[in-house]
């Protein structure tokens, strides 16, 4: 599955933000913050991680649809990418 440099850059940026959220969660635990606050931040980090997966697969699916033969040879048929989408949902 081919991803453009722009998409890769965007995904890296999102993952760095999530990494910061996770570090923040660790700090919240160390500071004995309220459970509700921690769960709220966990939900936000989880949703952000899901969005990375969906962006990755949406871009990959576009690539597969543009050149289905090449993608299928690489092991990424449209059906395979659809299965990957379902794993995230």
C-alpha cells in the first residue's frame, strides 16, 4: 500500500500528539488524578489512535482503487483493505 509523503507526515504528527497524550495519562496516574479525568483522556487518546488507523486505510484504499492490479500484487486487494477497516471498527 503506497502512502504519499504528506499522508505519512500527517500520520507521524498525529502519532506524536498521541504519544504526548499517553505521557500525560501516565503523569495523571502518578498525580492520583480523578478517575473521571483519566478515563476522559483515555477515551480521547483511543479515538485519536482510531483516527490514525482510519486515515491510513482511507489513503491506502484510494491507492488501491487507483491501481488495483499493482495493489493486489502487493497483497492489498480492495477486499483485503476492507477487512483491515473492519478490524478497526
